[in-house]
C-alpha cells in the first residue's frame, strides 16, 4: 500500500490505498518510516510524497484509529524521519489532506496542492491530541492564531486559503502536478547530495 519509485537520486513515495481515501494503517506508517530511513542512507536528493487517486490521505484508518492507532507513537516516528532527511522533501498533495496525515506533510520542506484539495485536522472534535511536533510546525507555517483555527476551531480550508495562510507553497492543476514538482526538484537534483544537505542544514531543521 506504499509504492516507491526510484529514479536515480529522486524517490517518489505514493500512498496507494485509493479505495479507502489513502487512510493510513499501522503497517503503512511503519513502511513509511522505514522508507525514510532507507532514503537517508541511500543518498536520495529529492523525496516526493504523494497519494494515488483524488485524496492525498484521510488520516488514520478508522478501525485502527478506534483500536489505538490514533495515539500510537508511530505517527511521530514517521514525521520525525521525514523531517530529518538531509534532502529536499516535497509533499505533492493530489487531494485532501486530513487528520494524522498532516504530520508527514508538515514535516516536508515544500507542499504543492491541487485546487480541489481541502485541509482539516479535527483533533479537537475527535478527542485526540495532535502529533507532538505538529503544533510547532504548523505555527511556524501559518502563525499561532491560524494554527488555533485549524487545531482548536476545526477550520476546514481550501487550497486558495491554504496558500494565503502559508500552509502550502504552490497550487497546481492536477494534470500538471508532476511537472510542478519536477520544477521544484530540478536544482536539488542537479547539485551534489552534500550541497543539498548543507543548504538544508543552514536553513534549519524542522
């Protein structure tokens, strides 16, 4: 349910459970953490995280969430592994980003979304806490008041508003998403891995 395409120093990691809106199971999250660790060891210079179908991810699989996945530390392990990567990381949001899936997108360096994407993180309504690192990353992107709108007031925002708030960096037509991501990746892929890592370190780790 996690597909990895390797093209030299570019890895594209796809959440591939479209029949369930790419909702995430413990097995999928464990796989994602392993892939990120392997990417760090494998000299990857650009890692793209995307989804199959028309939704990036609806968050946790509902059955597994009720059984305890919503509070499992694996979420933090995944976002931490992505944030620690010494390469350029891009969340190519092919559709809606919801719930616990926010963590992996927030941990990426860049976020590109299609116009149809919606963004919501209903932890207040559902009675869960967000991943420990998510509030700080969210505040860094959108500011404290808008972070409270998302995490405390249950705001559901569209792509235009997400761009205006700073939650995403670009909006791309669905049929141009791959091209937009390629444009963002080109310079990092043309450099050395050491150079990519050095600039990312200078910019500060998430």
